């Protein structure tokens, strides 16, 4: 595997070679052998914190290498590294707390009809997790990212299939995680990194792989999802595949702050050269003066945006072809044309189309598909019926955003409430008067949505992401001495739990 700089397309160095089926088998079996050692919660806490420390210690080299392979820039990657180490430490805190185990104890009660046996429930790790690195986040969603951190937190060893766009970064960060494992007394094999397309196929098929996490395209993710489901023993596949992230701007909001909304939209859709999974890709703007002012402000800001480098030449060609195909549709206008820039860059742009054209199934269906890169579609609508008609045609999304006026936001049961209700079935995160790019790593976060945004109801961001890698098990009428420590009556680990219907701890 070669490290390639997307700024000029030149190969820099050969980092590693593609893994063979035997290499993948060896990595998975070695990871599987570490499960017992990883079962200790204290060791996992130490591992996650040591991993964060190791990444920070090698941060300057990691950031420089990632920039050379992705052209994302040192400031952006510095923030991404901080996010990556922050989520590792957040999962360490979650494991230390123990609430994620969801301990529930119902003591036997013979007075009930029928009598209740003694039942004790908690969650255990699934086993080896396969993680497929993302192209657009070489740190936070790749080798040391949220899928790896949450799987390790759950007690699952991890084998990462590195993304081909940043093999050197994957090797560097993987080495940091392996050093961290050794520093806390674990075998380095608790984390492994493999490279190559065939390695990704072998990994999802391996009988000792118990679950998989993926961030990428609909085509690639769906192929892996189908492979996971068609195994002799199917496994859960947690995939993030694609999202349009619709935005609705009300007429009152456009009258109240058109220039502000137009400028905010420009910043959000061009952030990172439009390569965020939460980029707003379809924006419903009212017809009339307020909407016209918003579109003018958007055109000014997008026109001023500096051309950007996409992650690789394949994505660049797909973006140029996609933007061109959309612009050629009947009735579509291009106030600012997205297209080819100088020196391997692309220029941002946006399209406009009437809602009545998009509401009807047929020639404009392409506008309802994500176009990865700095372009968005502005849909001009005449009334709320047209908004409803367009929203009814949308697939599942990671986010849905609503821009309201001050009065609409303060009202109870009016148009604001109706639109929030209309957007909620479409997405996993609903925003009001904000922009979806940027996903905070918190306890309450949900980064997922109806298909094709994701293939499950779970999140890949936030501490509840740990739940993906766990399964519940119940012990019935089991002597106290034979129970796991987490379920014993004296609660030796001091875990929060629910006992006979009451919360403790």
C-alpha cells in the first residue's frame, strides 16, 4: 500500500503490503486470544487512557502524516486528534462508571402468581470486532477512532481494515494503540491493522469476527452488510452509509435573518471541502423576497470560498461527474457552478430547483442522492404542502435541520412544532437554528439514522456507542458464588444497578 498526497496525486512511499487471507486469519485469531485479559474492566480503563496518551505523545508526526495523505490541513487534524483522544478518555470514564453494563436484579418471589425465579441480567462483550476505517476522518473515524474506542471499552478486541487513502496514518496510529496495550500488560494483538480490499472481505467473513463497524459509501457498506448477513452465522453490521441531511428554512426565518442563514449554510456545506458526512445536501428555501436574499447571500459566500482538495482522485472525479450530471437536469439552475479548480482542487457551488419538480418521482431523483463534496441543492418552495411533498420523498438521514423565526421557535403547537414532528422520522439528530456539521462526543449524542444513513438504530458517536458491542445475558437461580462479581448481592464492585425495580448507586 502506497501513501499518496491528494494535492498532486504523487506516490510518496510504500507503507505496507496488502494482507493475505492467511494474514487476516492470523490477526483475528491473535485478537480472539486476548479476550480473557481484556475482560478486566480496570485493565480496559488503563488501556483507553494509555491509548490517548500514546496518540498525543506522537501527535506531531501523526498529524503531519495524516495531512500528507488527506490534505485536510494541520489545524483541522489537530482538532481531530484532540477529539480522538477525548473520546478514548470518555469511554474510559464510562467503563469505570459501569452503568453501561445495565445491571438488573430481580430476587425470587414465591408470593407472585406465577412465582418469580431469581433473575440477574447484565451485558457481556460480543467478541472480536472488525472496524473499517473512514476516508474523511483519518483519526476520529478510522484506526484509533470511535468504533475502535467503543469496541475496546466493551471488551472486544479489534481488527481494523485500514482505509487505502491513509495507510501510513493507519500504521502510525495502530502502532500507538499497540504500544498502549503493551504498557498496561496486554498483548499487542488486542488491536491489529490490516490493509487491502480482499482483506476487508476476508475480515467480514471470518468465523471469529463477532460484529463490524463501517463508515463509508452506500455501495461499499451495503456489500459488507450483505456479506455479514449471509454468513453461516450472521453478525451485526453497524454501518454509516450516506446522508443528504435536509434543511428546512421557514418563510418567517428567511424574512428575519436571510443573510445570516445564507452565510451559515455556505460555511457548513463547504467545511472540509464538503467532505463531512453531516454536510447539508438539500435545503428547502421559500420563494419570494426573503428566500431570494438568502440565495444571494449563499451565492456570495460560496463564490468566495477557496477551492479545496478532495481526499483522492477517485472522489474528485465522482464529485465532478455528479455535480455536472445534476446541473444538466431540466429546470435546474446553477447560481455558483461547482466544478474543477486549479492544481487538483475543486470549486464549491450550489444548484436550485423548484419544489414542484423535485416532489414528483422521475427525472430529478438524482438530486435526492448524496453528492460527496462542496455542493448542495437549494429547493425553492411556494407553501408548506410542497415542503411536505419533498420531505416525503427523502431517504433516512443522519441529521435534519429546521430554521425558524424567533416567534416560531417560542410558539407552542404552531408551525415550528409541526415541522419538528415532520423532520423527526427522517433523521437521528434534529437541529433547530443551527448547522449539522460537527458532532459533539457526549453522553446524549446520537449519530445514526434510518437507512441508508445507518444500518441499525445505534449510534457511532457518544458513550452509548458502546452498546453496539455488547449482548445481554441473564442468570436464573444461580448460586451467589457462581455469579459474576457484577451480579452478586453484596455488589463488590459498587456498580449502579436496578434491584427489585429500584435504582441503586
